[in-house]
């Protein structure tokens, strides 16, 4: 979780730096606004792509964890039933 926060922080700082750089560059206002709009779209697309990748990874890992949990639960159930059957066998011998 810390890595994603760090990445988002770095991307945000880079976006802010780029916006400040464009604002202080000697250019017409309309050109500056167009540059800001274009850069904002580029950064937004970049962040969306990275976010989608992170979500995809989380979904994939979540599915793996769920399947692993189901497998372990089935094994525990089998072990419990075996122990229960063994206990019944011991009880019937006495």
C-alpha cells in the first residue's frame, strides 16, 4: 500500500511541477491554457492506466487468495470429518 501512495505522490508532484512550469513560461494565455489542458489529459490518462493496472493486480491476487482459502477450508473439513470418524470408532470400542 505504501508503494502505491508513493507513486501517486510522485505523479502528483510531477503534475504540479509541470503546471507551474507552464504557467511561468512566456507564452500567450490561450496557448498556456491549451498546454495545461493537454498535459492534464496526459497525466490523467497515465494515472488511469496505472490505477487500472493496480486494480487488475489486486483482483487477480484476490481471486488467488479466495481459491487458496477455499482449498484450505475443504482440507480442514476433511481433516475434521476424519477426526470425528476416528473419535466415533474409539467411542464404539469402549
